[in-house]
C-alpha cells in the first residue's frame, strides 16, 4: 500500500476531512490531496505532522494493525527509556540536522569529526 493511500485510510477512519487535516498540520488541503493521490512524496517531517494530526504513531503510516507486531520489550527497558538524558535529546537534534544536509556536506562533517576524535 502506498503511503498516500494509508494516510487517506487513516484520515477517513478518524472521520476527518482534508480540511480538518489542513487545520491541524498547517499544510494546504491541495497538498494533502496530492499526497493522498500519490502525486507528491512527503518528507519525513511532513509525515510526522500528519501522524500527529491523525493522532497515530508514525509506524501506523507504514503498516496496518493486521501486519503490525508488538515488540517484546522488557519492562525494565521501557522504564529506563522513559528517563531521557540530555545527550539523547542532543543526538535527536543532531540526527535531524544531519538529515537536512547534502551528502557532500555530511561527508565533510564526518571526516572532520573523525580527524578530531583521533587527535585526542
């Protein structure tokens, strides 16, 4: 199933119009229509906004309940993950920034970081 079809299915299951999603995301209704009809491929940031608007976790945009398997995660891991450190938050910001960079710039940055790490 294409991502656009999945978004449309989730939207209609929630009894939302494209206008409702427009209000919740700030995306234009015509853009939402183009995504749902497979004419436009949304960015990850846009998919995040749409998942939030539809009040579903991001993975639901890629699979339906029939195919989703709940992970077997020990309770201890969930509890320890609930307490996020500042370093985790910084890594998320860094990952987001890296995803916006060109391959060339990212390569230069990794090369510089590698050189700096080996200096110590």
